[in-house]
C-alpha cells in the first residue's frame, strides 16, 4: 500500500498489514485485533471461491446473494467471538465499520450483508449509527446532504438508529429539528459530533449528549452481567481518561518535535507516529508542536533548486527540541535523513529513529565516526556480492570490506521477488543485552520486561526487510555505538543507543503500533521527555508507579490496572 494513497499501513500482532483505522480502534479501545478483523472484498471472494472448489456448495451456482453476503455475515459472527483484551472473555459488543459511500458499487454486497445481519441478529442485538457531514455554506448549516444520505441508506435496507452529525461547530436547534423530522428519528437520536480542541475529548462530548443511555436502551446493555473487578476497572480507566484530557487544555509549555520524513505531504502516512507523540506529550504535560520536514529539502540538490525550501527545512531541524526520523522505503530523501541524524548526534539534540530511521543513524555513524567511506544500505542501490551482503573474509574479521560498504543489508530469509506481505512482520521479542543496564530506554521499559517471557525481554511489532549487517557490528561498537537490544537469537540488531548523548535511540521495530492513550510507547515517551528536558523526572515517576492487581472471576484471570501517580 502506497503511503501517499492509503496513508499508514498498520501492523497487528499476528503480522497482518491492515488499514490505519484498525490502529485507531486498538489505541482508543485498548484492545488487540487480528488480521481477521480486516474484511475486504478480495478476502471474501477468495474464501467463497475456495469453498466452491472444495464442493461445499454441491455444484450450485455461486452468486453474490446469498453466498457472498452469507460469507460476510459468517465472518463477522466468527470474529466477534474472539477475545480482544486481557480478560480472555468473549466480547459483548462488536463494532462494525462499514466503509465507503452508499451507492458505490464496491460496497453493495457489504450493505446487503448488513441489512440481512440486522434481521439475523434479532431485536435489541443490532444498532446502526450513520455518520454524516453537515457543511456550513455562507454561514448556514445545510442539512440536505444528511437528509439525502439517510434516504439512500433506507432505500438500501439500512435503517439508522442514531445519526452522528460531523460539524465544525455545534448544530443549531433548527438544524437538529430538521434532521430529526425529515430523517424520521427522535431529537435525542441526532448526535452532534462537533470539532473539539482535542480528539481525546470526544468521548466526553458523546457522554454529555446521552449516548450511553441510548446504547443501553437499544442494545439492552443493562442486562449484561459484569464482574465487580471489570466494573471497577472501567470506572478507573474512565476517570484517568477524563483527568488526562481535561488538563490537556491547560498545558502552556510546548515541546517542538521535527519529523523528517519522505511522505510528509499526507500526514496520515505517519498517523500512529503522530498519535504516539501526542500520547507522550500529554504524559509529559506539554503541548506538542510538530514540525513537518520533507527529507529531500535537507539535501544539497534542493539548495541549488529552491534555496528557500532548503533553508526553511534546516531552520526547523536546527531549532527543534527533538528530531524524529520514522520508517520508510527506497533511496529518495535518505541523504537528508542522514544529515538530520548527523546534526542530532553532533549537537546533542534528542533523536529517535524508527525502522529506517534507526538504519539511517547507523549509516551516519558508520560514515562520520567509524570512517567507513560511502556507508550505505543495500536498499539504496547495487546488489550484494554474497547472500549476506558482504564477503566471507570481511565477515570473519568484523571490519567490513573495502569494496562493500553496505552496513545495512537485505535479510537473508526474506523473499526478494515478491513485495507483498514478505517482510518481517508482527509481534516479536527483543532482548536487552547484558551490560545495558545504563540504557535510558531500558529504564523506561522496566515494567514491561517480564511480558516477553524473561528478564530483559520486551515485545514490539515489526515491519521491515532490511537489517544492520552483522559484519560491521564489531567496528560500530568499537566506535561507540551500543547495540543494547537484539532479537531472541542474538543475531539481529533491534535497538541502538549512544551513551554520551541526552537521547540518541534507534529501534528496528515500530513502537508506535502499541502506543495507547493512557500508556504511551516507551521509546516515544523517552524521546519526548528528553526533548522537553524531563527525562530524569519521567523515568523516576515510572519507577514509582504502583501496579494494582485485581483478580478476575473467570479462570483466575488477573487484570492489571495501572495507578499513575502523575495523574
């Protein structure tokens, strides 16, 4: 998926590469999804064709209705039963996002399937929320688009129970009355989702409009039996959420972060990165000032072609409190990233490199500290002379080859011919190495190390096909670059860190995929805290945080609830 067309590619624990919307659901609901939660037309058609080939339909004619629509409903009902949180219990409610626009040919089988699912689920087991935009034209709020949209979905068989109206400002009473009257719903069924100072304040906006009583009434949620531990946990999370978001408007000090990327024209290309920075900034009680810099604008070619862009980009980098280089693919703009990493290292500006950003930091260090002239990545051009990207003699000496300066190499086990779903994907362990107790990043992971199955082990999600060339490790370490984290075999470099720097960290994984509103990603939290001059304070608070363990009633399940002193 091209980031400039689709936005960010989100990766799940099981390695599924999915639409960025699933990342939003994981972040805001604090759940863990699988690739099965992403239902596409291609998946459904492939599933039905395979069943037809096996003879499941006994030679009958396979049609969109009922075979495709039944397959969609069956898929939803199967996925809806999969546990998604630490309770291990079957969920009580399944949220289905029906994307696209009513009338589009692509979504017609899914719309028909949802119409049938409403009948299959039965009364009080199905709730439809229709989201519609209410534009303002010449100062007047126009409800006609919403009226026509509701008319279209009704003609397709879908009957909205609630109408969520997206708008820049609160709807006037007359507009709400029009929508309710012409869409045949009660006034309380029209929900105004106006722009808020922060997206994290939207849940409170919905609560104020009585959404919870409506959900309880339509879905009979009050008939559910919940353990006292879960109820207590829910109240605690909600209280912490409101405390955090209520104080967000009172953050007067800012922290300026510059993101040096390749796809900055479409900010959604880095959506999880943005959210991780926001989570960390809120934790540090700072307003996030995110500056966007196209990495190509930092290169000499831009200086010759457009000096204004060149100097503007460098001004942003030089004045930022922290420099972030996120993931990406291909050679374009990488020299600008190398230049930004060099500035951060030499000027003691906090630096965080994610995936490609870590590889960029290694390349820069190899060139300018270790004296490896022309140090580069195999991704940036040329084919390796051997399967490992370096000669046997060079690998055995650990010094690299004079003719081969590829300090970043293609992973030997990855398929080079096929581009789709062939990377190293999903949740994988990283082990902090002996002697890395000094690591600033490791200190922030202290409460998570046991989750990976042993002391010093953490779990993070990956998406990459290149890695640090092991033939250069010894030389890089002698130069002062510490590989504080490696994979479970001790062969793949996962985390780099400089000892004599306020914060110079690179990670091969993508920690932004696991960042949560109330539980920020540790690499991002450390980076933002260092950029705000608060790293020692935040690290000390992390150590003081108490963990309250509540025993659940099902199979002795333990529900961990963080009691944060900072809130």
